[in-house]
C-alpha cells in the first residue's frame, strides 16, 4: 500500500502569469473572499502553495492565485503534482 502521509516538499516559485486556471473549476471566489485571502497572504505570508499539474494548470489554489494577482505579486509558491 502506498504511503499517503508523505508530504510533498518540492515547493518552487513560479511566475503567476504562467499558471493556467482550470476551466471546469466548480468553485467561485467572490471578491470579498479574494480580499480576505489577499489580506492573509499580506499579513502572514503563504501557508499553502498553489498546486498545479505538469502543464501548469491549477488543481488547487485558484483563490490564492487571484489574491496574489490582487497584491501585484509576480511569483507565487507552487507544488507540481505528477500523479
């Protein structure tokens, strides 16, 4: 059985503009939520990177990307998943 408790610690910085939002993302992030995420990033830093696939398409973290763009951040922390 595969050990699912392993933490992927291969976090890298990527240009925010290089990430591709998943077109079928079912989650909507209203402006008020994006503002809260942006405030959290500004005050406390990143506690969760954006997760992407091998093509740079976002799996998790659309709201975090929107918040980073609102803050004018050029680079964001990313974990790439290949599984």
